[in-house]
């Protein structure tokens, strides 16, 4: 039986960069799970690549059909943005291992849904000042920067990834991405190989 490696960390911790490298690593052979969101597409994103972009009605239908594995809703200045993973046939643990990006809360939902022995947490740590600089740089590159939303997300992450919540979730291993992302990826790669 396969495992799900759940990559998580605060915004601008490097999750997307790390994910892209690991998912393309043929030796690891990890399968991709495309999550869903109701937020607007960012510049350069494509439906079905980073996310399946759904509207509120489509989300409510999936929920009514009991197809939601995990979900979280962010109350932004632009409305409610939902992020979720659906039980849509993408995950079949009899066919291999998977790599998923999520939050601490989504890790707990995956763990409870599939079982603790099937889900491995991969928590990325980055110093606060580095995260803030990265967030500002990323937002500056957007066609329509939303600095207020950037600040809201930054502060929300401080609460969502508090030390108490990390301990309550039973996550005791962390990977630092303060400097060389290649070194961080190498450490995660070793961890995944040791736990497949």
C-alpha cells in the first residue's frame, strides 16, 4: 500500500517550488493530486494544473455529494476563498505514493481520513523575515497586487501554524528552507525514500 506525503508550511515557505521538484523526481515516483479552490486564478495558473478552479455552486455540490476529504475557508477582503481536496478518484493507495500540498489542518484531515500510518507530514520552516520579503516580492509581480490579502494571509499563518497546533497534530519533524532550497529538497527526498 502507498503513502501520502503532505507538504505543508506557511505561505511563501517554498512549498510550490519544492513540490515541483519532488513531483518530477522519477526515482521517487510520487503521484500528483490536484486540489480544488474557489479563489480567482492567479497570473500564469491553468485550470487542472495547480488547482481545479470551481465556483461556489460547484463546491456546494461536491460537499452535498460527500466528496470533500479536507477543506478550509479563508475569509478574505474579496470574499470567501475555499481550498479543498475531493475524493474524485485521484488517490488510490493500492497504486502508489502521493505528494500533496496542504496546511496543518489538512494534514490532520488526511490523517483522519486515510489513517495515521498512511500519511506522512512534511513541514517546511522559514524564518519570519524571509517569509515577509518573499511574500512582498511575489505580490509585486502580480498584475493586480493584493497587499491587504497578503498581510491577512501572513498573519493567519502565524496562528494556523502555532507551536501548540503543530504539537497537537503530532508533527515532530521539520525541514528548513531559510537558505539553499536544494539542500531542503535533498533532506525531504531522503525522508520520503526512507518512508516509502
